[in-house]
C-alpha cells in the first residue's frame, strides 16, 4: 500500500489553474503536518506549501503565496493544492509529503508532473 498518491498534474496554459490532490492511506493525516514540494529539472526540491497539524495554519513559498492554496480534508484523508495564474516557472514534479506532528515518521508521494506551457 502506497502511503501517498498524487493526482491532477498535467499540461496547463500560462495563466491557467490546476488542482492537485494527494490521497493518503495507512495513516491519519490529522496527526501529520502535510506539505507540497516541487522539483524542477536541474534544481533542488523546494517547499511550496505547508499545512500545520497542530493549529491548522498554512504557509507558502514566496513565489506562490498569492496564487496557491493548500487545504486538507481530514475526514477523507486527502490533501489538495489549488494553484491559479500559473507561470512557466511553476513547471515541476509536485510531491505530497507527510511528517508526523510528534515525531520523525514521514512519507513521500511518487510525484505528479505539472507543465505550464502554451
């Protein structure tokens, strides 16, 4: 059983919108900080958005902060990332990540490709 499975990636035109989903299984995401990371070709993996398990706060990378919304449905064990006004520099593999809020256990998804191009 794969703990995290992303979906929703694909080709998006500049200025378009996209919603990524991450389905968690085998653990309850309400006990985990949930994050989206991305990695563009030749670049380091970077944090895009974080959803804090302790207080439900969220935070975002500077480059996406007015265009991205991270959300979770703890009942459905799902994490989402909504992005608007997408730019070519948003092109990357997007990864879902979970880290146990009271310890070191963590999980990564396998990633979903997002390409922003006309």
